[in-house]
C-alpha cells in the first residue's frame, strides 16, 4: 500500500542475485488491458539470463485504478523495493510498451534523478512533457501501427537531450532501421521497423508472450533494452 493506492507487482529475482551486492532494477510496466500476472507469464520464458531485478508492475489502463498509473506511486514503489532488496540506486531503469510507454516517459521526465534510462516502445509519450532536470537516455521502438506516437516521443526527447535533429540511419535489413542521434547530452536510439505492427521484435517467439512478438534476426527487443540499460547508469 502506498497511501490509499494498492500497487500489485511481481518481482523476478535471478538465482545469481545476492543481497550483499547491489543489483540493477528494471521496472517493466504492464500495458493495454492486461495486468502484471499476464505480463509475468508472458515474459518469464525470456528471463532465464536476467542479471538484475525486474519488477513487473500493474499499471495497465484497463485493469488498474488511476493511482497505479501515477509516477508518484511508482517512485514510492522504487523506494519500497530498495528497502526489501539490495538495489543499486544508480541503475534503476524503466521500460514501458504500448500505453505504458507514456507512463515510462512521464516517470523519466518527472524523476530524472531516480531513473537512469528508459525504454518507451510502440506507443506515444505522456500527455504533457515536463522540463526534466537532466537529460535522460532513451531507447525506443516502433512498427507501422505506432509510428506517429513514437515519432512525437522521440522529437520531444531530441529537444530535451540537446541532440542534432537528424539521426544517423543504419539499415539492418528486413525493414529494420536503427536511428541514432548525435551530439546528445544523453543518448537517444530509435529502432524504426517497416512492416511490423503493434508487436515486439524478438529473435525467438516463445511462451505465452509469443502473441506479442514477431521474430527478427536483426534485432531483439529485450536484448537491446538490457544492453542499453547496462550502458546507461546514472552519471
């Protein structure tokens, strides 16, 4: 309980975790009309090699009261997890897909001293852009179904992070384009995937989450996300 708000979540704790060594924390925000149970079952087959703590949090628009979708509640949750587990406060990262990408965006903007970097994929940003106290590294993905919303998200953080407006574009094949922005105060990388709908690119589609994914050799959403997080602790 955080005030009057009950915030359910799953904690995924790898076997190598020991409470004597600070570990990174990844907040994975549930989206759509599902909840944290469905997200946990969907992600579990992909988490065998996870080297940090993952909190799969119920923030979905269809299943949650508004308090669960508050950045203040998520900050309180980060504090709570830090009391229960040995968390490295310089490596707290947030990932949101579809609807929840807006919440990841808002949390990074409102609490840039707590969020080291974030992923906002396959959905637009928060309803309003605050003025973050520091630039925040952003990794994002889109397919054809969500390009306008993700493009708007990227444009706002290009400005906030002080990047050059035109990206370098690498054609990885199969319609996958990696766009990276130069001269940023915090990195911004954008995977734009032609022909992909509202889904995640993964090397292998497996388990209940296979319905969310499309197989690509060129890019894997989770691999890219965890690599980006590892490369971007708080300064």
